[in-house]
């Protein structure tokens, strides 16, 4: 009766292995919390909850996205994080009213193209998955206010946008590169530099060699070590190898070489995606540690409950003995 009056039911952290059938009789239920249990499947009877708007199934044992959840037309918030999902069905587009979707900390390999049809979706959390690509038309989801993609082996999105959770920047980048998805090197193309506001001009106001139309095809990016000789003419390139008899002192200097190697090693150490295999191993270790912590917490909670039950039983028996005396 209390559940019907409040229209909210919380059954989190009860070690439930299957959803009780009596829940599906609460046809006016609007919020259901089944998080932190041992649920591995969702029965089809869940469609009886026609008014359900918020559903929490996070921290369970779901290895597959329950397709029946896409029949809950009134759903606005769905939490499936911290499970073992491998993907999201194409039928996700049927949740027209969905505003918040959390599928973080799973093993999702790819997103369905139909996800871009969720026109009311404002929050999409997909961090700590196995995503390597994104739907080609994800840039059309301009209604998104938050898109979390960190800790995914993505190679088509700049990592600084992901790390900053720059949803607008990610969508803009995907819209600009939706045709080819070239590897991102942090610099704009030569045609964009030519149209920019002086970005390809040197200190004297002239054009940097290689940036003029019809040049030698270089990108106009200045090398790390600038020679002391005057700049070459527009027909040459800064990346042109030295003439015979000329040897670059930068290449011969052991200290400079060692410093460059240190910088490369430091850069690789800062790069979280330097090795997909190492990254997956770290994620598996983190998930294992998290599972162990959850088991320890559950065991501690059970022990506390048993001790409390024993104490109450002793008090009840003690009260009876006093009455008998």
C-alpha cells in the first residue's frame, strides 16, 4: 500500500536474483530501484509497468541489454551501469521519452545507429566501455547536454575533448569528420589554415613555406628545431633533407637525442590509450577489485543482519521468560 501511495519502490542491495512477480501488479509505479542485486534477467511482465519513468538496474549481473525494456514507453531515466553488457539493441529508439541513459562501466563494443533517433536524450554516459567507433550521425544529437566517453579505446575523437567531457566539441568534431574519420593529430588542415586569421603567417607577415596554394604539399607545421639559416623560398620545404656535406647537429647531439627520447616516453606514459591490451587488463583488474569489494560489503551486511536478528531473538525470549516468572 505504501508503494502504491508513493509510486516509488526501492529494493536495492537485497541480493535479489529475480524480480518479484508482485511488483508487476503495481501498474501505477513510477520509479523502481533494483540496483546492487544479483539480477541476471528481466521478465517480459515488466511491460505491465506502463507508467514507469525511472528504472535502476545498475550493479547487477546483466550480460545482455533486456530488449523488453524498450517497450516501456514512459521511461525517462534508465540506469544499467556496472553490469556486463556487450551492446545496445537497435530497438532503443522506441524509448522516445528517454532523457537520461547510463550504460557506463560495461563491455559495450559499439552503439546502434538508431540511438541518434532519441530526440529527447540529454545525458548519455558511456564511460569505461570498449567503444572504438561512434555512429556516423551522432553529430546530429545536438540536444545532448552531457556525453561521457572517457576510458574507451576511441581513435576517431580527440582525447582532450573526451577528457574534458566537451559534448559540444565532440559532436562538432564528429560532424566535421563524419565522412572519413581521419586520425586526429591536433592540427587543422592546410585549407583551413589558409582561411584562418593569420595562423599561417610568420613573424614578418609572410607565408610560411608549404602553406600557399599549389605549394610542395607540406602542412605548414614548423619543425621542432628551426635552423639558423634564412627561411627557404616558397618553392622549397622546411622538411627538405640537408644538402650533401651538410650534417644536422641536432641529429648528432646525444644529449638532444636522449632528451627527445625522454619526452616521447613521458608522452606515452601520459597517454591512457597507448596500449588497448594494457587498458583492457587494467579495466578487468578494476572490475575484479570492485566486485570483490561489493562481495565483502554484502558479507559484512549479512553478518550485521544476522547478529541483529540473534539479538532481537534473545530479547524476545528474555521478555517471555520474565513474564513466565
